[in-house]
C-alpha cells in the first residue's frame, strides 16, 4: 500500500472517524463502529482505497 493521502486529508479523516465513533456509541450501532474503524485505518495508514481506484494522490511527492 502506497501512501496517497496528505496531511490535511488525514486530519479530516481523523475528525470524521472521531465523530462516527461518538455517533456509534450514542446510537449503539456496530455498523457505524465498523465504519469508524475503517476511517481510522485510512487516517493512520495514509491510504485510501477510493483514491487508489481512481488514481488520485494528495500526498506530497518526495
């Protein structure tokens, strides 16, 4: 897995994951919990499946 998410995208995904986690707890939904776990994975791995499929890369080149 090559990194394809830059820092702003990672921070946005992290905020979304925290929101989904809170919503999952509040609603008692394991589906939202799984969605939150997947978004956390994307944020920490700097990798997005959809970006890979469409060939997008927002990670700065080194």
